[in-house]
C-alpha cells in the first residue's frame, strides 16, 4: 500500500471513529480531551460535530491552521507527561471522550504515550466514556469498543468505560 493510500485510510478511520463516538455518547455527559492538536483537523471536526461539548486540547508545539487553535482556557500547552495529570484531576469523572492522536515513528515515544494513557487517563473518564487512539491501549475498567464499519483492526483503537 502506498503512503498516500495509508494516509487516506488513517484519516477515514479517524473520521469514522470520531463520528461513531459522537453517536455512542448521546446520553453520556462530559467534556472532550483532544490529545495532540497537530494541524487541528480532528479538533476542527470535533468542535463542528460535538458543538455542545467543551473541548480541551493538549499540545507541546502549536503548528495548527490559525483558525484551529483553541483559546488559552481550553489549551493545555506543554509536554503531556507534565500537563495530563493536573487536567485529569481537574476533570475527574467528567470526560466523555478522549481522542489521542499522539503516536509517531519512534517506538520509544509510542511506548511512553501508550503507558501514559493506560495508567493516567482512567480517573478522568465518566461512566460510559470512550477513548479513541492511534495507539493500542488497555485501560483498566474499559472494554474494547467495536470499530466503525469498514475500519480494519489495528488502524485505530477504541475502548469504553463501563457505565
Ligand atoms: C499526528 S499529530 C495530531 C494530528 C491531529 N489529530 C490533526 O488532525 O491535525 C500529533 C501531535 O501530537 C503532539 N504530541 C505528541 N506527543 C506529545 C506529547 N508528549 N506532549 C504534547 N504533545 C504531543 C505533536 O506535537 C503533534 O502535534
């Protein structure tokens, strides 16, 4: 598969999973954590499709499209390993959706980010909350959520906390 095809499938998987989460969370109140602003594409999709929710964004290097940068009250700027802990405390039990798109080419980085999600994100989640990630995650108290139709296993990961 060419890198172009791979990128297209990745973006399709992201959109399909974000839309699936929106539908699954209709009766689950709470805010959204967007981990990894990047270009701001998925942030923009979230704020358009989940307009009734507050979205908090985590990023260490702002390089997004200028129209896709959250205000200071909704941006945790800095290294996730330093910002996530206080955000989890501040929003404990009130996060309905975590979208973590923070992987990369370096195996060490992916391992650190996976470990961080597995060990730190749990207390933030409201009952019935969903965590989506480009990294394989195993979060205590959460079960795998079936992927959206047509999305291949391993392309994206989704778990749901018991309600
Ligand atoms: C693939 S991009 C996200 C793309 C985004 N979903 C979009 O649609 O444009 C990953 C982003 O995560 C950020 N990131 C990765 N690891 C991080 C960390 N440990 N702390 C803070 N930000 C991190 C990177 O700086 C990068 O901007």
